[in-house]
C-alpha cells in the first residue's frame, strides 16, 4: 500500500510562548505553497517551508528552514525531495526546455519513526545555486533506482516557485550564506 506524503498536515494559528513566530500560511501560488509550521510532520520541529507535490502527488520537493529556539530565528534552508517509495535517488535535474542544471543529492531519512518515507537532500554548497535554479527553471526531474534496481523518475513543476520561495525567504528572514572552503580559510 502506498501512502501519499503530506508535508504539512497540521497548521497552528497560535503564537508559541517559547518561539517568536506564528504558524500559518505565507503564500500559495499555482502549485507551490509556503507555510510556517509548529511541528513539521516529517522533521518533527518548527519550520518555514516552501513546497510542491510531484505530478503523481506522491512525492514532495521542499525548501525547508528549521527554527532554532536558542537563536530565535530560522536557520539556513535545506532542499529536500521526499517520497514514500523504497528508492535511492542518484540525480536531480532542474531544467527549462533544453537548458538544465544537475545537482547531487544525498540520501536522508526523516526524523519521524512513524513515517515510511525516504528522500534526498541537496549538498550544502549547491543550495544557493539550486534555489536560484528553482526560481528560474520550469521543472525538476529526480531520477532514482527503485527496490528492484530499475531507473525511474519523479517530476515536479516549478510554476509559482519563484514568488513563493521569495515570500518564504522574506517572511522568515532566510538567506543563504557562502560557506568558506578550505582554500579560503586562514592557514596556520
């Protein structure tokens, strides 16, 4: 039996005493939605999320920033693909017509033990380029190997992604900073 992933099931409209944000819908545009949630159903923590469902409505592509109670702010976002299938992602392509950008995603498991979901997360250093590609391209194709070793893919529309992600970043105070590489760090 295949279960559909529901990235955000419960929205809370109250303010949290320990948190300095209020849960609720930021924006919905075409096929993308941005929300602030008290407890992300997959990651089990407060988050600011922009997401869309795949064409088959089974998988989810999300730009997620978790809330840090100590810093009282949302942390830099991660880009995840989640699916209920027993798969191993190996390539994610963001494309428009014949122009495409390929990204490497690493396998991830959700924090929730009650969900049978697997996924993939973009490499840290690719996030800024990937967010820009999500805003400028028209679809994401994630290729994976299923349990029998057959190559398959899942497709996400990027219609509405640019404005929804921009509103998510603005409303939640998000930004992506450049990570210093070993070459740029001071040497002893």
